[in-house]
């Protein structure tokens, strides 16, 4: 069955009429339908959700396959490759979820009972009050039984189960509250069994967190993480169209880290400290503005970056983009997972408050010093995250469904490299500040891939950032916690350096060679939308890969294979 929005395209191709420039209508419909189906089947790990989503994706892939790519225009061919890759990855993720469910089932054998109650409510079925009460009693007994059995599980699976219970509790409460009070008989039968079942669920969750994960209520959670393994990393890399194995990316990161250390030693020597780059880093960390002055520093650096770009005609800067950005301070609690700047239209600034402990104040001051900030303000604002977000909302916004951190974070770090090449650092101290971040991004590849391959513990990841990069310990812990606690996908932290190297290679191919000017190159990237960078290259060169083909672009040395 061909979707209604796809029929005009097929007719235009088969009838010899010029094909549309892109597939924005099809992508928009696909995105809306997927999201609507996801809202209807909204229970993570539920077999009903898996069946519904799998059927949807398989039907969409069949419809997409009916298009003759050779008769599509350039943008439409790019869209068809993007859509096919997104669907293939979604199907792969459903298989991964099924494996995760199999790991959880010994800890959550009662989940199907709650899913069934929620599903009946979603189908607008009127419950039998007595049967509902009996289901709640069975649920309470099932929870008690599994708790008494004290099931064995890794910390990672136990924490995943505890988080799943949070959702199960919401589903159970939502089901009960939907009927309680509106149906007096339902309330009469279920009030007591519901409270008992929910209490057992809460007790079991608390037991998992404390006894199986080691979480003490009221204290910061230990950094646990959930490594996905090599095979899953390969699937994710293929989706991002990265033609390298995890091991090859680790080697690239080591190479970049070595370059950074060499440059740090050069800067250290200019500062009169020989090759002791850690001493140079320590001196740089002591150069911070007094309390209350950080916003002024950010504003000055942001305006200087804009002048730097415009004087060199590097990229088109819409006047409104320069006008609308804003600034907010990150709370002490927020700095536990975001110890540095965060960006976009609103740049979020980390700096100590009067309520923080003295040691935490010093670490925040040192970690957000003047020279570190010189490399991060433009990363977060213009030409980094704020500019790309501004342009994404105005050029091909429908491609947001294909967005990737390799484009988002790679673009921002690429500009750190470009600014370095063009003389942005004014002193060896500035160079140390920029090199710190560049080495940090290399370390992100090393510790995140090392963790997901099972080679590093969270504690070893923290030590790597402290010893190899020179992080303050509290900032290193916040960085690892942010990276591994599930807030970001497994490849997010490798996207900075990997994406930057892709953009840098593309710059050499198209700008250094003289095929495009700096401004034309950068404008074309921003006006194409967020997507895997191999397809940015395809869009700029006109060489579009076939749908379903593996990634093939060699941008950082020959890959040796999977």
C-alpha cells in the first residue's frame, strides 16, 4: 500500500513529469505518523508497542523502496537515503529493545500485568471492578514473590529495571486514577488493593536501587552506565554513516591526543615552563574573572567572535541571529552534570554561587577560566550551536528527524579547529585553553568507547579525564556522569571530534582545493539541514550513495574493515 503523500511523486516519475526537489512532504507525513503511533503505543519495552512500530517501519520501507532513485532530484535522493537509514536503524533498535526486555524479565515478571491494564484503558475498555481488584492482588503477590527471591542482576540491569519501575508506577497510577472516583463500584473494589500493589512496587524499586545498584537515598547516585557492546556500536556507527570500527576510532583519538600534547608542550615552553604542560594548564586555570563578571566576559568574547567571522568573510551571519541570543547561569545542582557552558540561543554559563562549598567554588572557577571560555563561547553561540540552530529552523527544518550529534557537535568543534588555524588564540595561555578542550574531545572518544566496549569502568573514565586531560575531579565526575547516565546516546561523546574531523576533511576537499569559498562552503552546510556528514558531502559533491549502502567515506585514514 502506497502512502497518499507518495502517490503524486510516483505518478510524476512514471509519467515523465519532473520530480519534486525534495521529499519534505513525505518526510513530514512519516514523522507525524511515527510520532502519533508512538504516543498511542507509549510503553517502553512493551511487546504491543514493538509489534505496532515494527509493522509501521516495514510498511514505510516498502513504500520508500518503490521510488526509482535514479529519477529523483539531488535533494530528494538525499532524503530517500536518510529516510531509508532512519527506518533501518529504528528496526535495529526494536531488536535491541527486545534483547533488553529479555534481560529485564527476571526482575520484572509482573510488568505484563501493568501493561495489560494500561492497554485496556488505551482501548477505552470498561473494566470489571471485581476482576480489576483481583488483578491488583495478583500483582502485589507477584511483586512480593520476585522480591523475596532476591534475583541476581548486574548493576546496569538492576538500574534499568528500577527506572522501568518508575514508568510502570506511572502507568498503574494513571490506570487507577482514570476510573477511581468516576466509577463508585470500581473505587470500592480497587482502593485498598491498588495502594498495596503500589506500595510493593515502591518497596521493590527502593530495594533494587539500594541492594543491587548501591544507591543511597538523598545522596548522589554512583556512576553506573549501561555499556551496549561492540556489535551495537557497529550498528550505531553504520547509522551515522561512519566507515570506521570502534577500535579504529580509538586509534584516531590517540593520534589527536598526541598532537594536542605536543602543542601543549610548545605553549608551555613559551610560558617559561619547559615541557611541563600540566604546570601550564595549572597557571591558566588560575586566570579567572572575579565573581559577578563572567557574563561580561561571555558577551565580550561573543562579540569578538562575530567580528572575527565577518572580517574574514567566513560565513553569512543573519542580523537577527546576532541579536536574539541570551544568557543564563547554571545552578549549583545543574553543575553536577553540566560543569561547563551549554549553548544554543541561550548560552548557559557555569560559575560558582555563594551557596556552594569552598572546594566546589574553586573547581568551578578554575574549570571556567578566561582561556577556557575563549574556546567555548563561540562554540556555544556563533558560529556554533546558536547559529546552526537558527539556520536549522529556517532551511529544511523537516530534516530535523535525521539530526545527528556528529553534525551538531562536530560543526561546533570544527570551528574551534578553524579558529585555531586562523589565529584566534592571542597568547600561549589562549592556546593552552583551546588545546585543553581539543584534548578533552579526544578523551571523550577514548573513555566512552572504552566503556561501551567493556574495557573501562566509570571510575577509570574519571581518572582518564583527571590524569590525561587535566580536569578538576568534580568536573571529571560530572562529565562522566552526564555521558553515561543515559541522558545521551552511546555515540554522542565521540561525535565532537569525529564530526569535526569530517567537516575538516570536507573543507580540505572543497575549500582548500579552490572549488568553493569559505562563505559558500559554510553557508551550504547550514542551509542543507542536520544529517550525517557523509551525506552533507554527497549533497555538496552530487555523489549520492545508494539506499541501503554501507558508509564508505574515508576522512581520517584508511579503515581496516569491520
